[in-house]
C-alpha cells in the first residue's frame, strides 16, 4: 500500500513569513560532477597499488528509503526540503 500525499500543501514559507500554498514533488538526486574536488580526490586514491581505500557496501542493510519531499512556494518560488519517513512507496495525488 502506498502513502498518499496531496499535490499542494498549505504550509509556512520562511521567505514570505506566512503560510502559503506549496507544490509538492519528490526529491531526485542530480548528476554528479566529474570535476568536483571529492571525485578528483577519490580518483587519485584509487591510482597505484593499494586499491580501494574503504570497504564497498555489497548488500543493502535496509529494505526502504526515506523519501524527501520538495515543497515549492507558489508566491515566491522558494524551495523547502522536507525529510520524509521510511516507506516503500510514496504517491502524490491530485
């Protein structure tokens, strides 16, 4: 069974300093930058002898993920992240 979340939520916006209507969407991770300092440093560590510097997690410990909601203010466009609870499926309903 999926947890149903409404398409719009009336909640507090810190920029408007008032309760306004917010559009709800699911957070999705963006593409990682290959030239970011962390990626460059990790690439450097893997060169030469020695191999991987830390253990790679092979099997997943948890069966569910915490779904993060992105709330977009309809007035000013400010985006708020709202950490969700652990659930298998989240459904945004109209």
